[in-house]
C-alpha cells in the first residue's frame, strides 16, 4: 500500500509550542552571565592581597554609592546636599570659577555659614588663577573659612607652581561625601545650568567611607594652616546605609608608594576578562603601559576611551604619541566626539571600579594631591560598564591603518610633547 504523504512539522514545533526553546536559550544566557560574574570575582582576592602587602588603603563596607554621570545630575545633588547641611560643609576643589555656577555655589555656602553651619573651603591657587578675587572675598567676609593652596610666589623655586591640589571633594555634615572629576564651573554643567556639558563623572557616597574622605580633607586643612575645628560637627557616628565595599585612596602615602597608581596596576594585573578605562589626560608611565599590553596579550578585552576634544592640546598630542603602540598590541582606542571628555574612571572585570580626580599620568601620581574611590561591587560595575558603552556610541574608534596615515606635522607634535611631557 502506498504511504500517505505526511507534512513534516517545523523543527521548532517538535519541541513543543509552549516556548521551551526560548526559555532554554534564556536559561543558557543566564547561566553564562552567572559564570562570568563568578569569574569576575577572581580579581578581588589577588587585588586585596596586593593592597594589603603594600599597606595601601582601608576597606569599608556598608556604603551607599550613587553614580553621577552628567554635570546637571552632579550639581543637583551638590546643591541639595549643601542645602541640607546642619553642622558642616567642607569643600576642596582645583577650580572654583567666578561664573554663574561658581557664584551659585558661593552664595549657597555663605547662606549656610550665616545659618551657623561651619563652612570650610580649600581652593588651588593655579586652578583658580582666572577666578575673580571678589568671589573668595565675598565668601571670606561672610563667615566661610578659606585656604588658598600653594599660592604662586615669584621668589620661590619654580614660582611654587609644581605641586597642586587637584582634588574635587565635598563632605556635608560628615555623613555625605562627593568625589570625582568635576570642578565648580559652567563648563561641567548641562542644559539645566546652561553650561558647556563636558563629559565627566562624580560620585555621591554615604556610609563609613565618608570618614576617609573627611580625614583627607582635614589632613590638608591643618597642613596648610586651617583653623581648629569642632570635631563633633565633622565626624558623627555613621551607620551602614548600603552594601558597597569602598576603598578611598589619595595620591601619596609613604615615600615611593603611590596608592592610586598601585591600585590601577594591581587591578590590571589580576584582570581576567575586561579593562575599560576612561581618562581625560592619559600619558601612562612604563609600568601601566606594560601592564595593559600584557593584559591584551592574555586575551583580555582592553579598551581606552580618551578625549577627541580637549582643553589642553599639548597633553592630547603627548597622549596620542602612544596610540600606534596600543593598537599594534590589540588595545582598542576610542576618542569621545560629543564634547570635551574630562572623566577619570575605570571598570575592570565588571567588579572593580574607580571614580576620582586622578588622571593616568606622572603629574597626578607623583606631584598633585588627588583622591579616588575604588568600589568593589558587581551591580555598580555593571552600571559603570553601561555608562562606558553608552559613551562609546558617541565616540570614534581608531584603526591602525588609518592612524598611520596621519600627517607628518601631527606626528612631530606628538613626538615633541611626549618627549617633554614631564614639564606639564
């Protein structure tokens, strides 16, 4: 008897019409993500062991952290925090411009001082060289205690220009701290504050790590002649409002030990999967350069997001001198095209993140006062990676075949500024 013709059912139908295949794929994807998260945690034991060996930093748990990736978000939080102050406000900044944003913050600080809040400000003499003296006179005459860091003095060696206070930190009532890359000025603000919308990143911290930020402020305050303060206004008892592990580092500790630099090198050396660095002034020394090259050779996804537009052309030329070497070793390089890039952040293996004031160059590691927060947390690392890849969509990736075709004039500028990079 002839066989009846039977239509073959599509392969997916054989597996049922209840969505079993999509569910299986989703389960497989989740399993891969879980495995990746587990692998990411392999970085932490090595990193923490190395920090302990070098006697760098103190680790604190129980912190709450908020990432501020736009100027408007940052200034909203800063204004709200200062308005909420009842005991103290401590501000340390490299640049405090006498523009609309600068005067807004100055008037707010004076208002709090007049309400009886203790307000202390440290500003850098070189960073504020274009700031109107009227801004500081206004604050000083209305109850704000002010210190000018390393005033420019012609009869001192190098005019006293060399060591600068490049930190950007704020502590309110000893309970809330801000650190990051944003100075006080219009260029960092967005549409709400009618600013230049520079791309920068800041961090709001609550919890035990605030004490470390406060300590670094007062270490500088007393060293440069600050008045005696009422300790109860600045170091209250702190709870644990979150679950984040934080390490707050300054640029210098003991002689020959550079905590921020060592933290980068250690995290890069222990990386297993990915290294994503965003940095405004990126001129790494041999140790960081070699660590990145070794990581790329291990098959790690190494990407650098650097400025396409900059406020310091000579630093950009010096930074570009090494592009060919990065590209040749498999390190991917992007230049941010939307606006000036001023951020100083990194995320490694999706679990080690840093946000702060330190660039990756000799000046930041060896000469300036800097402050960075290191966050050891997977959800925060995921957020940092999302921001990084959002920035890549506004950037141009450089290719070695195109980079080799740049003009001889550009090459000579890069060579010249790289050779004399230690002068700026």
